[in-house]
């Protein structure tokens, strides 16, 4: 029952603010999802997909037919797995990956305007050296990211 109640409530709620909502099949990263597509006039503006139990598995926003804005992907336990932004179909700015327990796993920084490196900070669960080394490495990566943005 819950698996039908949440999509129904979202459909009714979102229907008040947009022209229409429709159930759709959505393929993302070679996975197929059952989703609700929210349309403004004829343009798709948001996709909300669900696990079999009715909990949200992903939320994507669209503008002019491309991924734009905040994007979130969830674990089956309801905690966020990945969150970030898209700009004209490309990952943009800071993306965060999380462990199933909700703790941060990694950050990635993207700049779609340049052929930049994918700068990734990943926290290791093993203690490596002192905390000073940890912060020096993190600030160095942040410095590189700022340089790439300025290019």
C-alpha cells in the first residue's frame, strides 16, 4: 500500500503546481527505474524515482531537456548516497558521496567549462600519518580545484 501512497501524494501535490505528472520509465547509469515525470507545459522539469517499497531512490531536475540543478540518489535505507548539481547535462561544482550509514565518503569537484581533472578527495578509514598531513593534502587539492576553475 505504501508503495502506491507516496507516488499518489506526490502526483497530487506536484499536479497543483505544474501542468501534469506522468508515470515514466527512466534509464540512468544503465539502470531502469519506475518514476514520476513532472512536466511544465510540455517540458520535463523533474524526475522522481522510487524503490519497490515506495521510498525515493533518485531525484533529477531538468531544464531545456538536459539535467540541470540539484540531483540526489538514495540508498534503500533512505540515506543519501550521492548528491550534487548538473549544469547543461554535465556534473558541476561539488558532488558528495556517502556511505550507507550517512557519513561522508568522498567529494568530487567538476568544472564543465574546462577539460579539467576530476579532483577527488576521499577520506580513508585507515589513519595515515598525522592530521596535519591530512589537511595539507586537502587544502592542496582545493587549491588545484580553484586554479582549474580560473582557467
